[in-house]
């Protein structure tokens, strides 16, 4: 059976082209249904396009299959990507400095933190895959938890967070992972996630920042402490080609970067002191202060009672999973409304009979194709949300 469900995405709305969808006007819908079967992925795609009032969307009937391997990004470069599960939106996990995809599949035993990290079913990656599509990847120069170097094509080091954004965007596009994304970034990966959301605002629906690097760290430290921190990061630059973040260049490039659009965001902060290279664990308070300022800037929910050190995703994975679930559910429900205006413009409701007619037409197409049924989304332009009476209204902002 085909069932229609709604979701909101970023599109412009031309109110002059919005006709009524009352039962008597359903015959005026110019509707085209095209089916495509991808032999490479084995995923049946249903493309539904409406001249008025919907925008074209793609719905996945069978969902994306689990995958893991090198993705050809062009230009003689490949990056390792592993994905699992189905659902909307796609969660992308971004590790910290030199961290590979297994930062999200492995766990630290809190009773024996010195022991080797091991894969666990309660880890973030397998848990998130139970309720939506999730992907993790290896940036160039990162290492797995068994100390083996990633197979992702090496690049010149040091690197910037901006280059991390460019690479991630090329990767998810080459892999054809569906948008929008909820980005989950740890440490250096948190800065990449935040910059990705600024650079590609139409592709990101939410953020979870796990003890992230912050643009406020420099001003939270004394000049002497910052100099010590930068000196420590420069020691990472070596001939072996392992990842070495260039914090100074990244902050220089960050100036003038657009802010992150309003969206559901959670910031998780460690509450156990650790030495991040700025002259001992006593400087850890500057790390927390930078997080306070970052959460305020992003209008984010800030969780600082984590009972964890820096690697929250491996020490307290359920906290991270819960934060991701909260953001995913907010994206699905459209409940995160941070922009407001005094005036709403009424839009006619979609009649139940219109919905039934659309579902029937889609069901007939699936029956002819012999493919399984699907949940197909009908897309409302950005800013349309249901009121208490079920009517959809256009928000002006």
C-alpha cells in the first residue's frame, strides 16, 4: 500500500500558482509519475512531480542498502564511507582529529578506560541505524582504533575545516546519500559540521555537536595559552601524511562565514577535565566557556552534565544517541520553529479525497512495476507548517 506523508523542505513558494485542492479541483492536477530502477543499488525510485502545487521529490521504496567501501569522488581521490539503515533525514557522523568511522562503532569501557576500544551494539552508529539512515566516513590521514591508517586517498597536510566541508560535500554527493542531513560532529569534526551547515544551509536540517572545537576557544584562552595550543597542534604535522588541522588558517577563513540558519541543535560538553594541549587540564574551563558561547550563538540545547571525558560518543554513547534522536524527530515533525512573523498567509488544506486519489494513482503504478510499496512524501515549500486546525500556512521571514 502506498501512503503519503508530508515533510517541509527549503523551496520558494509562488502563491499566485497555488490553486485550491478541494475535491472538485483534483482533476486540474497535472501529475506525472515516473519510475526508475537503479541496477547499481537495487533501489526502486519513484519520482512524483506536480505542476501545481508540489515540487518534485524522490521517495525510496525499498530504502538504501547497507554499504561500506571507498567512494570515487573524482580527481583520482577516494574516501571510505559506511552507511546503514533507512529513513529520513540522513545522519552523517564526523569524527575528531585523526578519527576514522569506527569512532562511532567502538566503545570505551568506563571501568577500564585504558583497555582497547571494541565494537559494541550500544555504540552510536548501530543504534542510530535502527531509526534512520546513518553514515560515517574516514577523512584523509585518519586512523582506525586499531592504529591502521585509512584507505582514503591521502592529501597534503595541514588541512582546514573548510577543506573538510568541501570533501564531505563531494563524498555524500558522489555516494548519492539523500538530503537533508543531520550532521553529528565530534571535536574537530564539530567545527566541520558547523561550517557545513553555514556553507550548505539548504542541505542541513539539524546539528549535534559532541564536545566540539569552537571558534570561541581562542578568546576563551589567554594569549599565552592559545600560543601553547597552536604550538601543540603544529606538532601533528609530519611526513607520514596523518591529519593535521590548521586552526589558525581555519579561524582566519571563518571570519565572514554566514551564520547557521535556525534549526534543531544540541551541544554536548564533557564534564571531566582533560588536557587539550593548551598548557594542562586547568585550561579545560576555557573549553567549557567556549562551548557556552557557541551554544548561545547557535540557540542550541546545551547538555553539560555528561559524566564523560572528551570522547562522549564512546564513553556515554546513549547520550549522543538520545540527542540525535531528539534532533531527527524535531526535523521529521517540523516542530522546531524559531522564526516568527506577525502575519500568516492562509493556504487551502489538502482534502482527504485528494490524498486518496493520489495514493490510488501511486499504488497502481507500483502494482504495474511489480516493486514493493513505499511511503511517498509530498513536499511543502519551506516555511509551510500545519496549524492546530490542520491548515497549512506560509510563514513570512
